[in-house]
C-alpha cells in the first residue's frame, strides 16, 4: 500500500508467521487530519521519512478564509487556512504566540499541519445571568457568553466581568480566575 500522507508512528509491532514472511503492523496518526490508522507493511517495505519542523508564530488577524500569523524573527507573514484550526481560532488574541508544525514538501514549499494552542486560556465573561452568592459548591450551570463570543456553561456564582479559565480542547469552563 502506498501513502502520500505524513504519519507519526504511535505503536509498532513485527509479526512473524511460522515459515512465511514477516509483516509490520503500525498504529499511526495522520498528521494532516489527526485521525488514527492501522497500517500493515511487508517487513522488507521501506517508507520515506517526513521532514517536519515547529516554529513559534505570532497571531495577527483573521479574514474570511485564512488566519494570518507573523514570524517574530523574520517578520514574514504566514497565512494558514481557517479549516486547520477547526474552530479553535476563537481562542486567539492579537499578539498570542502559537507553535505551528510544518511539513517540508521540498526546498521551496512547506505545508502547515497543525497549530498548537495553549491548553487553557483566561477569558472574561461578557454576558450571563446574575451571580448567586453562596452557590459555590453546587454542580448547577448556567449559560455565559465570553469576550471571544464563545458560549460556555459556568457555575451559578460566576458574574459578568469575572475572568474564567477555559479548556481550548473541549471549550469547557475549568475554574474562576481571581
């Protein structure tokens, strides 16, 4: 089987069947889609090494189809398609730094594979029902709209203007920030 996609091997297993030939079974992450695939190869098969590198870029702005970052060392601007961030761009604030994983296709072309955001960010609550004093130990949540427009469920004691920590992977409330 021939693959033209970049993969990262997660698990590797060499399987020898009696007198027959051996094969290699791998579990690998597709670096473009993030999906996990099980792939089998003959033990004598060869695969090309993928050249990747990470670079820290600074967020500038977003337009309809792309998000623009700047390399703080060279001041070059890099446009990344909105689809690569998959809705996570709501967590970016002007000037934020992110790690971007590039795939070196050849000496003149690189392709962005992933943009790694911080796992947690602090955001201000812009709209929610009034806070209820003394309800800090309950597991009842109410809707809130944050400064970036994100809607999350927060505990009843959270008030407008307070800052909360949000998980960028799940888009869920973690804790109040004092």
